[in-house]
C-alpha cells in the first residue's frame, strides 16, 4: 500500500471556474457585437492599454527588437533553432501517401497546413518568450502562411523580449493585446484583425475559458489547466535536485500541482525537508508556496513497478524520472504529457530551451492526447479515385447492398448508377435510364 507523506489540500475550484466562465462569456459576446471598440474597452480596463492600433508596425517591431540586448537575441535565436529543428523532424515523419488498394482504386492522404493561426503569448507579470517559440516556430515549420501573435503589455510597458521572440519566430502580425479580448478578436475577427482558424498557446484561467467557449468556431491546441510536475524517484535520486525541480514548476502558479512518488522513504522525507528549507528565500514563493502547500503530494510505494503504475493514474503534464534506469519509464508508462529522463534532464529544459514543445495536456488529458506539435497545425485529408470502370462496378454493387441494409436508398442508388453505366446492370427505380445505360455498356463490350 502507498504511504502518503504529504497530501493535497482539498479545495473546490467550482466558484473560480464559474467566475472565469461568466467573465469570458461577457467579453466574447461584447467583442462579437462591437468588434474593435469592445476590444479597446476591455484592454483599457484590464491592462490600462488602449493605443490607436494594437498591431505593431514593421518600424515599431524593428525599433523594439533593436533595443533588446544582443545576448538575449542570441539566446532566443538558439532556442528557436532547437524548436525549429525538432518540429522539422516531426514534419518529415508525416508521410503523404497514395496507394492502389485494389485494381483501379487509388486512396491517398495529404497534410495541408491551416491557413491562419493565432498564437497567444501570456504576459501579465513576466515576459514569457518561450511561448512564442513553441507556438509560432512550430506553426511556421508546419507551413502555416499567416501567424498572428498576441501578447499583453506588462504593467503598461511593451514586453520587448517577447516582441523580439515573436518577430524572430516568424510572426506575420504582432498585436500588443492580451486576455479574453485577444482570444475573442483572433477567433471572431474585428475591423483591425482578420480571424484565424486555430488558436494555440497557454494562458490564465480566463484565457483558457475563452478558448474553451470559442472552440468550434475556431480550432484550439488544448484545453489547458495549471502546470503540473510529477517526479518518480528511487533510492539513487538526489533529494536536493528533486526538491529544486518540484519548485521549478510550482512557481508557475498557486494552483500548480507538484507530486513526488518515491520507492525510498528516506529520499521522500529528505525532499520534503529541502522544499521547506528552499521555499522561504525563493523569489517566486508567492506562487510556489501556495502551490506546494495546497497541491503538493509525496507518496512512498513499495517498488518501481508500483511507482510507474501510480504515476500513470495522474496522467501528469510533466513526468521527471530520477531513477537508476530512467529509460525503463519509456516501456512502463503510457499516460503523460512529456517524459524527462534522468538527472541530467529537467522539466525546465523542456519549458525553455531543449526544443520539444512545452504546450502539453493537463488535468488528466494526457490519458487521451499529446501536446502541441507540428501536426496540430496540419489538416490530414484524404482523397480517392476509381480509375477502372470494372472496379467501380464492383464497388457500386457492394455500395448498393450495404446502403440498403441501413435503409439509405439514396446512397444505394449512387452505387447502382455506376454498375448500370459501366456494366449494364438494371435500374429498377429508373428503368428507361437503365435501358439506355445497358445499350451503352453493350456497345463498349
């Protein structure tokens, strides 16, 4: 039986979720009816930001980027190249195909980029340049021709590093606009901003709710929730490293779960001690502290097999493996957003620099989906062609029988027509046309 050394505090999210849903609905309806005027009003209200145009001109972008320190530009460029390289490998793995599946019958598959994508890059307290890399670079690697980037001002100031990241990533438009009003403008379109076909990128509870409500009118990447980390550790793990890594994700927000599953009670207790010692001096303790207090968990299990089974029940966004044989997790685990194998790898690498995408499933969604990747920006479509009349006859007869089992007479008749035209089969429901087709079929034989 697992031993629970630290359990989460049970809190209901219903009230806050309801508040976000109501607020998002009001803003979306307002943008739907008033367009740019509503966008400007809500931006002024929430961000104190209401310029004549939210879209940055090419000259403005160049001026902002020129003011960013050279080392920051170099780092952004290196990180984006890592993301671009991996996204390119993903794109190359997607094969278009056409096969003759039976004589004269050809079936095919193509991958067509979405025409327009909205990339939401959160701001608020801190510039989150990494979200520009993940959403924009990946979209461009997929071949998306138009990418609209939206990011809010930070305390009334232009987030220069974020603008630089969006520009270097290849954004075609950059708007200094955040919150529900940005998501609504991208999804619905306004006088200033043309609508997009898909919106990607993380955000706060209100942004996530806006994406949820607009899904259907526009595609979205994921239904996002708070950032999560789960660490699996055995007796070989360094408790200090595990504690630092748990707190690295807890600082995302006060509702971010940080979970440790260990096969060694001594390691588990040492991790708790390190966390409690590190937290008071942590600059982001206002987020990390409540996250650990309310959502932190520490569980001790009897063996590594049980650890992996329990980890799968969480279906966590980030799963970090600090064990003697970390690659075993690839065979044992199935439900996670991303795996981070071994002490040399940390979740922060995935968040910021390594090249895999950090937009990942949360709240158990890893049971049925992966994260954002180049394929999310592609529509996998099929086509079919029957070149051999004899093959169309066979399919037509089969279609007629199969459709009538389901009482779909119209479908059946589409098959009947081909069998009649190419092979002279009778058409009881249109005898004159059937006779004409029969004469034509005799003439071709």
